[in-house]
């Protein structure tokens, strides 16, 4: 039975099903109302490529280094999908590292965010985004699918399912399918994925020097990704007349919606009446797309 369940990990079946559910749960309105958020989501992916280079320096093969680097996107299903393709022997350590750092978002991110911003910057209030038309919400997943096809076809198993799930939700005529994708299918795939990875991660596989290095690199990746998003937001403020709160750059990592919540809470520590959650959700969902595109690029290369 475990062999049958683990087949979903080896074949890369579970991550696309999880992305289908995530797409059916996601509202891209925050991203569409402020397209600049795409740049913040892209900037946060610097953690992926920085960790890839670091893993190469530590002696990992290029394929293994790519699978380790994707931890910097803070996206568990993407990390598992890529490692099942490029580094099957490292699925256990990579999966546990990716999900561990996703759970540690409230611990890792706030100190970095406060270190890289001033109180004046954290107090910046942003104007509400424009109201997004229904037509735009329907066209976005279709356009996103086409762009992904040309830019990073290797990411289609993930992004294709993400956009398809979102189309089920936004079309307004497939309510039962959307509810099934975001409920039973997502829950079942998540349980089976966790069970398979947990059951296969024995002490002989996990308690090794290589696994410890992966954990350390994962922490570095996550920190660099957070810093990259914040610093790029500060750079955007230098060249833009409309200021943005640099804290929302930290939400560029794709830990949805945890990192957006952390941004909101850090902002409210300075000003309880400053509501950043909606603004942070834009870079947050852009980060999901960015990490999947990065995975597609690595798949295309290696």
C-alpha cells in the first residue's frame, strides 16, 4: 500500500493536484489591482538562485543543487515536484526542510524585515487598489497559462493546474468542480503527500551530513529571499512617485498566506491602523507563480 501511495511522489502526481486546489482557493485580485507586485514576487526568487550557487560550491551536483535551491521559494509542493524529477534521493530532506521553513515564517521573517527598514518606511500607508472586473479575473489565468507555456514550459504541470483551478473558481459556472478541487482533492493529496514523504524519510536517509547541509542552505535561501523582496521594494521607492511599504516585499516568498499575514502584523506593530494584508497578498501570489517558473527553468536546463 505504501508503495502505491509513494508512486504519487515519484511520479510527481500530488504537487499538481495540490496546485489545482490552491488555484481554486486563490483570489488574484490583489495582484491584478497592483501589477507592480509581480516585480516583488520575482525579486524574492533571488533566494532560489543564490542557494543554487551556494549548493554548487558545497559540492552538490547541478541537478541536486537546483532541487535544494527551490527551498528558497518557501513552496513545499514545488520543492517536492522538482526534487522528484532532479534529485529523487533527496526528496525526504528537501520536503522536510521546505515545510519546516514555511512553518517558521513568523520567526525568520520579522527580524530581517525590521533590520532592513526604518520606522518611517514601516509606517508608509498605501492606497487601496482598484476594483478588478470579473472579465479580468477570468482572462488572467488564461493569459498566465499562455505566458507560462512560452516562458517556462517545464513549470506547466504546476502552473497549468494552478491557473486551471483558478479558472474553475472565477468562471462562476463550475462551482462543484471548484469546491471539489479546493476541498476533497486538495486535502487528500496533501495527506497522501505528507504520509508518503514521512514514511520514506528513515534515520539512515535523514540523519546525515548532507541533510544538515540542506537544512542550513534552506534557512539561508529563505532569509535571502525575504531580504531580496524588501530591498527591491526600497529600490522601487527610489524611482517611483507612488511609494509602497517595503514590508510587503517580504511577502514575495510563496508561503501563502502566512508571509502576507506576517507583513500585516509587523506593519501593525508600528501603526495599528495600517492594514497591509491586502497589499501583501499581491506579491504573495506572485511568489507562487515565480517559484513555479523557477522550477520550470531548472527542469528545462537539467
